[in-house]
């Protein structure tokens, strides 16, 4: 069986981890590589270059659907659907893993949803990472339940280096061992609720609390806005840059608890990453979060409650966070890639039967 993954996101370890495990199942997986989504017949060229795979496995749709104007978005999305119709006529099956219901930053959400609904009609199988995600896909796109396979997001336990002690990590960042460190790690984007996190942290009456915000901003405006928010509180530390794989351990091992105050989420690779480093987590009980986290390892709150986030942060200062982190690590261990690859292989086989 030959499978082509598109688009390829090299900074995201998800595809590589899945590819490596699928190869153990005897599946030949090729990553699409660099491509220009505005180039005519991009997908057909990729299919030709990779010798007509049995499965075209699409992971993220926004590079194929969205542009910087309404007209270009409609043209780009229409071309995408036409190409996939031709792909189906060539006898190639299409599988979609739903990482997001829709793009988090777009002015053309209604068009994206319209063309995504058309796209789902061309899929032989859709993969959701949790039962909640499956329900949201059904509600948003009107997809039949039988078309969707639930396969969890795998862990990152063996992917990133993790040898650094807490003391060494904190010494690197000049943070004291007695401090209570809240960490938000990942790309800085509006839907992640960081403005609200900074405002909430400033209300936290804890002199030894520290808030560490680490990641590459989506754009300069977001970075400047957040910097202005953080002004005046020396307890807030921002590191706005891309973090190499071998340095992630510095920030994870410095922290006492990871905070993910999402406004909206379907699947959270950041939560899986934190669990893989044995971190307790503060997060809203929305999307996939209640499916992968529980009260033994996390502080889940209702985002509709005005004081939901700050109450969760206050609770964190009074709990045995190390034991909670160990619990999350054990949960992460259950999300092994070999089992995920086996289930994905089964989904491919079901797709080919249709």
C-alpha cells in the first residue's frame, strides 16, 4: 500500500512520528514536500511525482483553501475540489485527518466551511482525534458517523530530548527554585487566549508566581500587543522566538504547570507535548481537552465562568503538582504511535473496500 501525506509541515513532529510507525506496518508513506499551492494542478503533480498512491492522506486544508482575498479564496478552493475530483477518477482514495474544524485566522470562514463540506463528500474516510472531535465534525459538516474513525493523537515522549533537571533549566533562565512557574508554550496566536492569560495572571496575588510565555508569534502585531499587555509586571517573562527541538526541555522542565487557556480548540498537540514531559495542565473543558485530560492530572475549568481561569491557577498553587504530572505522563504513554499506526492502517483498508 502506498500513501501520500499532504501538506508536509516539517516543524510539526506529528507526520514524522506517524510515518515512521506506518512503515512498520509495511506501508510506503511519502511526504508531499515543499509545494506552491497557487501553482496549477499542484495536487495532480504531487500524485504523479509519487507514482499514483493508493491513498491521498490530507492533514491540513487551509493551504489549499485560503488566500488573501475573497476572489482568490473562491478560485483556490474551487480548483482544489476539481483536482480532488480528478484524483478520485484516477482511483485514488482520500483520507482526511481533522486537526482543526476550520482555520483559526481567516476573514473567509463561511467560504472555508462551504468548500470543506464539499471536500468531505470526496473522502473515503475521516479521522478524528477524539469522540468530541467526531461529534463536532458531524455537527459542522453533516458527515455520517460511519465515515469517521476515532484515532487519538500520539505522544511525544521519545521525540524531544528530556535530560535536563529542573534546577539546571531554572538556572538557565535565572528563575529561583522557590518560584511557582506557569508556562504557556507554543506558537503565539489569538485563539490561544494569551491576552486573557496575562490579565488573569496580573490578578493573581502570589509574589513568587512567574508566567513564562514561550513561542513564535503569528505576526508582529500579535507580538507587540502581548508585549504591551505584559508591561509593568516583572513576573511575566516572554520569549518570542522559534524554539529548537533540543531546547524545549529547558522550558518544560522549568515549569510547574502548563497553562492552555484556549478560546477555541479541537485537537491540542500542546497538551500532548506537556503530558509527554510529565506536566500538570490548566485548560478549559472544551473540544478534545476533557477526552485526553482528567482531574487527577489537570485543572479543568468552565471558560464561561468569569473566574474560571484564575480559580484554576489558584488551585494549582495548593496541589502536589509533581504527582499530577506523573499521572499525565502515564496517560501519554498509552498514546503510543505503533497502536495509532495500526488503527490508521485499518482505516486505510476500510477506505479501499468502498
